[in-house]
C-alpha cells in the first residue's frame, strides 16, 4: 500500500466518510461538465427534486459536438443544437458558469480548465470524460466518471470510490530532437500495456518529466487512461506554479503565496512508498506511431510492424485482428504508409505548443496532393494566441485548413470524420475501430509534428528527417 | 428513491470473445448525440454487428433475451461514456462476467446496479464455451458467494467488497447515501485550503449557502 505520495495526501484531505463495504466517499473539488455526458445527469437530478450542491465548483463548456467550421446558432445539426441548448438551459437553471462560443474561452474542457487556472494542485477533479486525467499534470487527482456519477457530484459534490494503488513511472534522461511528450505517452502505453493501469494511479516522475513544460505534462497525463490508469499525475513544482501564476482563476496576492506553500507540501515525499515502480529511459524513445487498434499497439517510426512471433501469445489474436482491420502486413515498415487525412488537435495535442511544433514542420512546405489536412485549436484562447503569432497563416499557406475549437475528429461527434476506409494520421488519443467516425476508418496516432510530417509527405514520415534540414530541434519554447 | 438490492441474476448467457473491446465499439459515438439514454439498446455494437452481417452474438436468435454477458480481458476500455453499459442494459444484459474490466466501465455498471464479476482465464473461457455450445442453458449468478451456477457447474468468480456490498445492500445508486453525510461533507469542505484559505472571492460568497437537499 502506498504512503506519503501526493495521491495519498490528496485522498486523505478529501475523505468525507467510509462507506459500507469499504468504499470511501471522496469530496470533489472541481467538477467539469460538457454537453454529451451531462444532460441525463441533470434529468435524473430533476426527477429526484435535487439541486446542484456547489454550483460555484461546477464549470461547463461545449466541445464534443461543436462544428469546427460554422459555429453560428442554431447549429446546422439539430441534434447538436438540442444538446447545446440543453446544456445552456441546465446551466442557467442551476446557476453554473458556462464557457460558450461567445465567452472567448470556449474549448475542449481539458484545455480550458488549465488555461483558466481552474485546475490546481491538490484538488480532486472529476468530469464525465475519460481524459480528465489530463489535469493530473498540476498535481491534482483527476479522473473520468460516467453520467450517474456526474449526477452524484452535482447532487453531493462527492463520489463513492475505491482507493487506487500508486505506480511511479520514472522517465529518466532527455528526449532526442523530434521526440515529444506524445511519444513518451505512446511508448509507456506500448511498454506497460493498455490494461496495466487498471486499479492504479500513475505518478509520472524522473528527470525527463521534471524538465517538461506544463503542456507536455498534460499530454502525458492525458494518455494515462490509455494505459488503463484512471488518473495520472505529476508532482507540483516551480514549472507548475509559474504556469498558474496570474491565470484568471488562480489565487492572487498574499493568497498566492499561501497557496504555493500548500501546493509544495503535497508533492510525494522523498521516502514515499509506492505499490510499484517502473523506469523508462527517455533516450530510447523514438517518434512513435500506432499500427493497430489499441494505443498499446505502437512502434517506433523506424521499426517494422511486429510479427506475431515477436508478441506475447496473449496479444497475438488482437494483433491478427489489427493486421486485418488496418490492412498492414506483419514485418512491413510503417514509414512510407500512404495516409488520406491528417488531423492536428484534441485534448491530447491541441495546445499552443503542439501547434508550434506542427507549424515548424509545415512552414515552407505544402500538404501533399490528395491529402486532407486540418488543424483544430483546443480552445478559443489557443486559437487567438496561435493567430497572434501567425501560425494560422503558416498552416494556411501550407495547405492545412484552420478550424474553430472543439474535440473534432478525435471522436467524430461533429461533421469532421473519416469516410470509408480512409487512413488518418492523428494527434489524438485513440485508434479504436470506428473511432474517427467511419466504421471501417483507420487511425495512426502520433505527435502533432509527425502528423504535419505525414501531411507534407503524403506518407508516414520520420519527422527527424524533416527537422534536420531546418536545424530545428522540434522542441521550441513552450508555455 | 431507494434502489433494490441486487442479490442474484438469472438467465441465459451470451459470449463475446476478444480482448480490449472498447466503449466506442459497444456504442459508437454518433449514437451519443442525444439528451437521453432511451433507444440505445438498439445500437449496441452497431458497427461490429453490421460488419458481422448477422453473425454477431447480439444478432443470433439463440441469444435473444440473454441476461449474462461473458467477455475476456479489459472489457469496456476507453471512453467513460455511461452510454455503453446503458446500451447493454437496454438490450437486456443484467450482469457481466469477464477476465477483467476497465475501471470507469465497471464503476458505471455499478451505478446502474449491473454487477461486473471477474474470473480466471480458464473459468471465463469455460463459461464462454458452455454458452456457445449450449445457448439454452440458464445460469444463476449469486452475488454474496460470487459464484455462477449453470448445468452442473459452479464457477468461482470475484468482485471487490465495496461494489459487492453496494449491490447487496441496494446502495449501488449512491446519491442518497452520499447526501446523507451532509455534516461530513461540510466539514471536509471547510478544511480544504483551496476552498477557504486561498479561495477566490466568488467561492467565499457562495460558500456555505447550500443546504443538504436530501
């Protein structure tokens, strides 16, 4: 059993009561909601005559269903309009803050809460979305929940939960040029497996993580769930405090200093005990691409698609299914595979630094013939910042479409989707069968820079070969 | 509203083989474009079923009316969408037995009073074999003992004591239980530095104004 970790400390602080059977009632410090997983929860609340217990701790935005071209109201899709309308009504009825299109702060829930300074160290954060693990980058215990649990948080600001074990994943050393936090995430999921994290919180640590900027840490924690870990986190440090300083929802003045003192005390103790520890050598990580139908079916871009005999027996049936679905042969190189659609965005990689990394590759080049390539900023704030430094123009000149913020083709609940058996190079988080909107559509997950490299080459390309010409490291300044 | 205790689940089985079956496959995202869960049962495994052209277990007439779903490893991984267990339940599933489950999926099932029990690989594969070869066999899942009975077999299964107790005592719908701790909720909130010591003014203004509203 772990002791002295951030997870243990935050858990203890938020413990409300022990429940029959041994579960714990845990207080939820911040509840984030969006249009897809909340309407039924509000309906259940209404049926029971309950109200929202802490409206000031519940924050809403609209992201999953929003079109990324024309966001004028009413939305062209009547079902999407009905969902947006329901969220607006529920927020108005219960006095909840909603960051809608006209707020200037709308965007993917896991992009806007950090940039507003809502996500802070030591909080428990819940949201009806599995990628809530993103907020763990701030040293919060943040995890995804279902709609009945959204109802429970709305009604009681708490949840019935089992305590998790804690696995420390220490990433040592530094990343090579052209290798990004996304590659670390894919590498970890590949090495540990997609169900390794079930029952665990993942603490990401080590010298590599310590030197990561907050946006990189968010990418890493975002994909903890792809390893099965409901939450992933990084201990709060000066990098985190510098990011939060002067954000609209962060403490100010004397309160800021009290907050930082408390935040520092939450980091896992030097002598903390973990249930498990794993070491990863950052120097071994190459630009990584998925070849199959789970995020764990990943490979370095310069490797060949694994053959069944290279895989443990238990993984072979899924590999066979993946070869067929993806139309890839065991032993074939992934580099050079022609792509049809290139998508840069999502809660994993839709932040300013992601767009800068991709723009570095796109600048002075052009999307290959016949490829559809588009960039979806993670939020209105990201879009403004990117436009202010001319990234939209870089992308436009290179033949990428520059869109409005939303989840877009990560899960294709809006009009952005694959057609037929199209193959996408995507900076998102899931390559499941049918994930990107076509029942036979295929997805290769990779970093935003790698997506840009695929777009300008028309085929999966090792981004390092493009960066070497420009003498860029691919790791520019990040906020 | 007090939910009913879940002590046993009886009925025929349906086996779905394969590891890492994600919630996008259980219910593709396009069916989430709704403000209710009604009708989701018709679309469970929509794309897999279309691809299998009538040969998917959920389309086989002999499995119509089955109540106990038997799956392999890491079932329900991926998206947190409760639409997935909702769709299974609305199709008719009342309990799931598998080698392992993704965490959010099993907690979503619990919130619906739908037990998820795990078994060793050999046990689960044996149950799947019985279901496939003799689809008419009726099973009885007994939650207190964590066993599945069918034919002349008793298979030993596992469930954590937390979910097991919540189901057996009818507390799987946790809202009432959580709200009954109003005093404890207030005490916890009053001790959290970010809600008190360095909270933004807006929090102070609203703080403490909520009653327990059970």
